[in-house]
C-alpha cells in the first residue's frame, strides 16, 4: 500500500468511509477525509478518545505505510434518530 492508494480513497467524491487494516491485526476507521494525513512512509490518523473523567480529546496515531495490508469500505453512519 502506498501514499497514492490512500490519497485516492481520501479524495473520492463523494467520500466513502473506509477501514485501514494493519499487518498486526489492528484497524482504524476513517469516517472523514480530514481524519487521515498520508505521507510517503507513514500516515497520521486522528481518532476520538476521552480521558477517565469523560473529557473528549483526539488521539493521534502514526501508522507505517508498509504495514497497511488493505483498505475496506465501510457503510455510512446512520443519521441520528430524534
């Protein structure tokens, strides 16, 4: 997997959410194109998190491009029900 492959998924119009699978079995869901920033050798992925008190914050993870095994489309999130 390379930078061009990932950029193609991120630039798709309309954007299609996808999952990044890694060689160690981990995966990351990308639900917005600004959630991932690919470079030549690595990609930065931002995911939501929270501290023990429940305060929201972002988690920044660096993934090695050489460990990305596949990209899989995800179904869109269901709209919130009122």
